[in-house]
C-alpha cells in the first residue's frame, strides 16, 4: 500500500539545503525523507517533554533565589 503524501514548499537556508542534499546522497535517502524524520523526531521530543511536565506537575515550585541560597549554604557554589 502506498503512503499518501502532501506537497509543501519549505524555504531552507542555503547551507542547510546543501547539508541535507549531501546527507541524502550519502545515505541513499531523499531530502523529503530526512526532513520528515527530523520533524517527526521534534514532535516525539515535544511529547516526551510534555509527559515529564505532567509527571512533575505536583512538585513544589522553588524560587531561583532559594535554590541559590541553599547551594551557597552547602558550599556547592
């Protein structure tokens, strides 16, 4: 079964485009495949970050100044 795809116009910086074309040639993959993989991985990373935030939602909030004072009092900084 063929995967349906959508066409999009994306403007890349010249250096980014050159690197993508080189990587595509070196890996026998298309630029589109590399871009799709990078975007997919970005979404996975975002989902993982959101899951961690949700897990830690009930943790107490710490003021930066309090953490700094604690570190100084323990000789850590």
